[in-house]
C-alpha cells in the first residue's frame, strides 16, 4: 500500500471511529441513526454484489435477501444499546472497542508474524498468527473493561468477537470473490464500502444480542 493510500485510510478510519463513538455517546436516537445508515448502505452494497453473481435474479428478491442478512445484525447492534430510558452507551462502546481491537491486533500480528494462511482460497492475507494476535488483544481489552461491563461480560463478548468476527469477514471476502470485486463499495475512501467495515458484525452481533437476552 502506498504512503498516500495509508494516509487516506488512517484519516478515514479516525473519522469513522470518531463518528461512531459520538453517535453512541450522544444517545439512543443518534446511535439508531448511525445503524440506519449502516443498514441502508450495507443493503445497497450487498444487492449490487448479488446482482453481479446472479444477474438473472429479480430486484425484489435481491433486496429482500440483503435486508434480511444486513438487518439481523443491525437490529442486534441496536439491542446491545437498549432503547429509550434503558439506553446505556457503555455496552455498544465496549463492543465496538473490542471489534476495533480485534481487527487491529489481527492486522499487526499478521503483518509481523503471519506465515500460516487461515483461508488462502478466500482471503490470502489472513493468517493463523493474525487471528491469534487478534484474540490475545481482544481478550486483554475484555479484561480491562471489567469495571464498565463486568468481567464475565467483557470476556464473553471478547470471545464472541474473536471467534465470530473473522467468520463474517471471511464470508464477505468470499462474496466479493464470487462477484469479482475488490471492495463492497466506495463510500469510505481507503476502506471501501460500509459492508467492508461492517462484515465482522454479521455473525458476532446477533450472538452477542442473544446472550444479552438470555443472561
């Protein structure tokens, strides 16, 4: 990656983190608006990818499928924050912090020590060393967040993020390979589309929300 590309990616990533944290912190409505944007752009990008893979499919079929696949994790993210008087920004803030830590830890460990491919046919850049690094940093943050989330919840969410987050990433990588595209979209300079940043939540967020309802 060229120096200019790295700079754009870092600037966009910083802005994305700032917007996400602000939306969560300001209240339930701003957080819901953020998730609504994710839902809209994610559905649009997924529908476009499916159109490339199955051009014979109907528009309604593609949109309904996209809305279901993106809508379930989007609703799960809302559930993590609660709603109305029950809204608490600490859990979604902790959740996103864990997800970002997992992504960053996996990237750093993979770049530094990565040798053994995790899924070479789907995503050649991912390694077992990167996955292990992401797991280590995420569990460490889960332990660190025990004062705000509780030790059990911090470690439970860290495990969900570490185990299921990469599966969502791989699923989106597989979809992009089938569609013959590099990024799901272009709305986030240096990062691609919203789905490229949202993919780690696809499987992990519904499981986390289910744990919240059960426990």
